[in-house]
C-alpha cells in the first residue's frame, strides 16, 4: 500500500484510524450474519417472518439514508460516522433482550441506522481524503475493511453460537461496536466546503437520484441489492434445507477472502483503464453466483459460489462508489452516496419479506433462480444505459470509453 506514502502525516494517520474503525464496525455486524436468521427461527419465527425481520434492516437503511446524507454534507462526516457506530453498539443488546417478532422488527430497523450512517460517512471521508487521480486505488484499499471484517465475523459468530449460545454472540457484537465508537472519537478530519456553488446544484431528492448521471448506477444497485438480500437472508437456511454439511459462516468467509483479493487489484486498474469494464465484470460474476447457488448440491458448490460472490461484490461496490464520486461534487457527495446506495438498501428490503413468502411455495432453490435472473438483468441495464447513448454506454461498459457524466478531476 505504498500509495499512502503520498499523504501528509495527519491525513495518513486519519486514514489508518478510519480503517481500524471500519474493521471493528464490519466485524460487529458480520458476527451476526449467519446466525440471526437461525435465532429468529429458533424462537418460533416462520420462514416469512425471518424474511420480514431481516428485511427490516434495509427498511431502517431507507428511512435514515436521506437524513444521514444531508447531515454528512452540512454537519460533517465524523458526526455521522459516530452515529453509525453508536447504533452498531446498541442494536445487538436489543436482539438479546427480546424474542418478540414485532420488537425484533423494530430493533432490526434501528440496526439499519448503523450501516446508513457509517457507510455514508466512511465513503465520503475516504473520497474527501483521496487524490482524484488515485481515487479508485484508495477506495479499493479502504474498502478492504468489509471483506476482512466479514471474513472474521461470521466464522467467529457461527462457532461461538454453536459453542456458547446466542447471549455471548450478541454481547461480542455489541462490544466490537463500543470499541469502534471509542476509537472513532479520535478521528480529526477536516470538513470540506459544503455549500453549492450555483442554484442549479440545489436539487431535490428525485431530481438527484433520477438525473441521467445517477439513475443507472442507482438501478444497478437496486437489482444487486435484491440478489444480495436473498443471499444474506436465505443462504444459511438453504444450506440446511439442501442437507449439506457446511458451517454457513464459511460461505461468508470464502466470499470475504475473494472480495479482499480482488480489491487489491481492481481499484488501481480502474484509475488507469476506466471504471466501466470492471463494474460490468463484477455484475456478471454476481449473476453467475446466483446461478450456481440455484444448482448447488454440495459443500464445494456452496464454497465456490461464495468465492464468486465475494469477487463480484468486491469489484462492483468499491468501483460503483468510485463512479459515484466521479459523478458528484464535494458539497453533494454525502447525499449522492446515501441516495444512490439507498437503491441497494431498497433491494434488500424487498427481497427478504417478498421472496420469503415465495420461498414457502417454490423453496429456497427457486428463490435463488429468481435472484439470478435479476442479477443478469442488472448486467444488461448497465451495459446499455450507463452513458449518454447506447454507443457511449457500450464503449464505457465493455472497453475504455470515456465517462461522459464524470466531473473534471482536480
């Protein structure tokens, strides 16, 4: 990571501390990833109720995204980061204190505030501190907190729950959030100029998210969010239904390891060769993941699907953040990130409850078949609609064509 040698000492220190806080945050969330659906089932929740509770997380994301985006642009990124860490520390205690499905829905929605706030602040801080010419590379490195946290968290969470039960698991998740919050208090980050320079910049929610520069990224994020919602909600249950002897946490660990590896390479490459071809590759890998899960019959097939999923999301998400950064200015960046990534949140919110009902009749395998169709649709839409015309879109998505919506790098 010699890229960090170009930063001033104070900036480098803030980036390293931000990276450590990110690790703690994602580890806190990831410890619950393979076990929370099982917890809901074990307290008597039906399949559709599991989907509703898990989907409530994204409902919370959707409710809080616009607020935290506005707050990040007007009150600073650090405050929003600390709000996200506080929610990550409190929510696991809420799971521990109730076995009521309605209350679990409320706690899960509140837990959504953690990602809404943290990811908005973390992404905008990373971009604020990055040289525009190296933006993809720095985002790629800083985004490693997700696969590292997700590699550690699910495996620990799965084994801890099997060994000691749910109470130590929820306490561990809360403890990691508390340590992250205390560490985050040490961040000293400058606040960039936030005021719009022209009246045209004062855009409303709908004008912003449906503007030509942002609507295709937002739609691609929505479709991938639907597939991700299926994966995060139903993989542990599908593994059990298929009669496969595999700790579900290892699926997420395999995904995290693959995600880590690709992020080391693709961010820097996208700065040199353009974002489009790599985003297309990430979407295609994600579609292949869902197709493989639809046909999976063995532990090796599930682990291979985990590797493909990690590769796909590890390419797609960081470079989509870089693309959104290219297509936004500093004073609006918090809102742009929060509103466009809300498409991803909406997909997760819809996938859990809607496909949870479908799973009752078509089974988990059928649900993953539907998810693969949605993922392939995202590939088609991005390749044909990501720029001003079909020709420009094909050039950008499949080659090294110019991004006509990007602001000049300065």
